[in-house]
């Protein structure tokens, strides 16, 4: 028998959701400061209106649902999933008010794309967008990349055991440090240190590229936030092509790869354990899959003679590949060039790379390297069992911070999530095909949305059907949360209707 | 009879090819949109084209040349131009400025070998056809009123919360 959720369940969810909404609202102070600094009157008003509405809702929720009870697993999961929907709705407010998005749905699309660190965009006339709004687009990637719940855990929630339940609900199943709040703070520390270094590096390269100093550092900060959080938004409509610069591309490749690494691994590198990089199953799998998918892409491009020079093959082929594999979505080509010039084989290479993703407990989406590594190890184990004599004991191990014996439950969990992602990629492709797009193009865009990548072959634009926009929004949300909290929310809603 | 049909087909094909050939060249003499250039990049590759649009973002000087990005309303395309060609550009498009609209005549590259495979135009001439200007930002009073109204509501809830606590 399914238990119908009671008022205490709703209050617990509402109270902590309210806190997260307040936390999110307070982050809007940053674009307000930028708006004031750059004397942008109307954009500043957009953010003041948005912060007021967000704080109003947050305050009302915390007051109406006030509770001192701790959270259970179901509530934690539901808060995680609902907080992303709330963030999308409230985060879209300033975007919509700017007039650069055709509808509130389009603004929500970009807000979800930002928070989920996807990078697909429906913004109009981006090259004339204010500094305040442009910063917000990138800031939501930074917030979403660390995790909306992480923001709340770091600054607004004073240690409680329910914190871990929300943390897990946000697709972070690994704790860097024993305490989840310390883990959240460490994630912020890493991100802030890299933000300063990355902004400096990109700012200096920007100045050397001939950009104005203020723009070089503003772009540097924005591009860093979107690259490290494997987002993919850029301040200009040409994305990274705007800079026409090999050094800029090299720095962004390095930042994208840093963003695709497990925060736990970052911790060990910071603690001086640099050898872990060469032993860890995730980094080894990431290296192997990058090489493999690049080989497929390169063969496809060379066969068609798309880029008849090694440098061009690197700057276009390898860049797009790393961008897709790390789930960033930065582009140095135009979206239609994928369709017109790349050919099916190169597209398949990119689709596979996008579908695989980066490390667990990083800012990337998709299936992720630990799961791919585990599935591969399980396959090896099964092959050994077939080849070796029946009485031989076959034991498989893998290295992930420490030596771990491969168990069936790990393999089952990895296969379950992998299967869920494959279904999600396929679902979006079917919807795309329903609206008349060819299979490969529909699969490309669907994988990009569900794996939170952001590379586009041109399907994503303001004129695409609203149903397809909703589909991609759903895919970005479910893909970012890695399904469990989404399933829990669906179960909660079913219980509310059918439960006793 | 069969031969006659074949002959007709050949003549028709020649007429069609000639038409395509000449319309193609006449099109190159006309301004070409970014969509056309991107969607037919192989066709225009290495050809002289005319492209019109607003200069947006930074003018990035690289030695004796510079990169500018020109937006025709749909897409921005990178223009590689000599420093002397871009001297006349006074405004580039951003939130506070409407950039100069320029007509660029130059060679289009689908995957420029000089620039790591970029889709770009190497400018041979560049003419400013509409001067840019700072855009006047008029404060939106509706938004101002909404700010005050919402602030009132927020303060009210805050006070009610404080009263409830007491």
C-alpha cells in the first residue's frame, strides 16, 4: 500500500525549498552590483524586481511551512528536484524582463540550460545584452555547476543530517570530506580559487588578443564560470569563435578538463597526492574515451576533407570533441557546420563523446567515467570467467582513490543509470523525429540536452516547437539530477493521488 | 527519336548550368547574408563576397591586422582586415552602443587555413555605410513602480514575521 504524503511531508519540503529559494534570490545581488557599476538602469531594475519576487516566495514558504523536523530521504530527494524547477522559474525572471527572450518559456529554457550547465540557448541579440544579464547567464552556470543545494548547504543551512539527503538528491553520491557541509564548502573553495586563476589567465590572453581590459576580464570571468562548470554559455553570439585565438582555445580546453574531474580527485591533488591522477579509473577512462571518440571524429573529418590541415583539425575537431566529452558545449564553429560539413561519422563520434560525459562528483552531466569504467571492468571479469577454468576464482578490482573490489551491486547501479541515460537520449531523439528532424540530427540535439552538453547542430532555436522546448527542458533537468530525485518526485505525486 | 530526346536533355542541362553559373556570379556581386554563407560555405569558399552588418564587440588588433566581428542580424562573422581598413570604425555594438554598419568586400573562407579552420572573410575593402551611436537608455517607469510595490509587500511580510515571533 502506498502511503499518502501527510501535511508534515509537505511542510518539510516547503520549508527547506523556501530556504533554497531565498539563497538563490540573494545571489541576484551580484548582477545588481554589476548593473550599478556599469550604469545599466533597466537591467538593474530587472534584477531588483526579480530578487523581490524570489525573496517574497521564499519568505512565504518558510513562514507557511515552518517546521523544526529533520528531513527523511524522500523529502530530501524531492527538495533537490523541486529546487531546480524553482531556480529555473525564478532565474528566468530577469532574463524575460530584459526583452531579449521571446517568451517566458524561452527564458525558462535558458535558465534551465544555465543551471543544468547545458549551454543550449534561445537568447535573441546576445551581442547587445547588458553586462548584468550576461553575468547572470554565466553565474547561474556557476551556481548550477556546484549544485543549487550546495549553495544552500554552504551558506544558509546550519548543519543538519537532512543535508546529506538533499546533497545526494542533486546527483552527488560522493563526499569529499566526511561532513557533507564541509564537502560543500570545499567544492566552493576549489571553484573560487580556480575562478580567480582562470579569470586572470583568460583576461591576460584576452588583452593579448587585443580586447579592451575591462571586456577581457569580464569575458574571462564569464567564460571561466561556463567552462569550469562545463556549461557552454559565452558572452557573445559566436561563442568561442568570437575570440579567433588558439591560446584562448587552449586555456578553455584546460579549464573544461579541470571541470570534468571529480572534486574528490581535486582534493587529493591539492593534498599532494598527484599520482592519483594516473591511477584513477575515471581519469584513465576519460583519456581512453577521448582518444577513441576523437579517432572516430577525426577519421570522419579527414575522409570528407573538412579540415585539410592538422592545426585546423585540432582547433575544430579536437576542440568540439573535448567540449562535447566534458559536457561543456563551447563551439568554434557555427551550429549548421555540423550538419553541412562534418558528415555522419564525425557526428557519431561527437554524439558518443557527449553521451559518455566526465567524472562523477564533477560539474559534468551524462553517464560518466566511473560507470563506464565499472561496466568495462565487469565485462572483463565476465570474459575471464568464460576463458579461465571453472574452478578459478576471478576477482576484479579498480582504483578510485583506493583499491576497490568490483561487486555486483556497483555494476547493477552503473548499468541502471547508463540504461536510464540511453532511454533519455532516445526519448528526445524520437520527439525530435516526430517534429520532422532527421534521426542523427535529432539524436545529436537530444544527447546534447540530456547529457547537459550544449553543442547544437541548429535544431535549438527560437522557432522550434514549444513541445520540443519542453522536452529539452525536461531532459536537461532529469539528466542533471541523474534520475533518482526525479523518480522520487514522480512517486510522491503518484502517492498523493493514489495513496491511502 | 531516342537520340532527339537525349539531345534535348543535354541542351536543357547546358541552359540550367549556365543559368546557375551566371546567377551565382551575379549573387556574389550582391551582399550575401550570413545564413547563406554558412549554409552554402562550400559554394562560396575562396570566392569574393560582399557582406553587410553591424560591427559588434571588440576590435582585436593583431599586429598589422585586426579581427572584427560583423553581425547581419542573424549571425556574426569574423572579418580579418588590415589595420588601415578599420580606422574609420568609431562604434562597436554592445548594450550601450549601436555599432557602425559596414560593407565588407573580401574573400570568404569556409575553413581558413591561415586561421586554424575558422569560417571567416578576409577583407579587401571596408566601407562604413551607417554610423553607429550611443543608445539612449530611457528608465522604464513601469519597472520602477513595480520595484516600489514589491518592496512594500516584502517589508510587510517581514514585519508580520517579526510580530509573529514576538
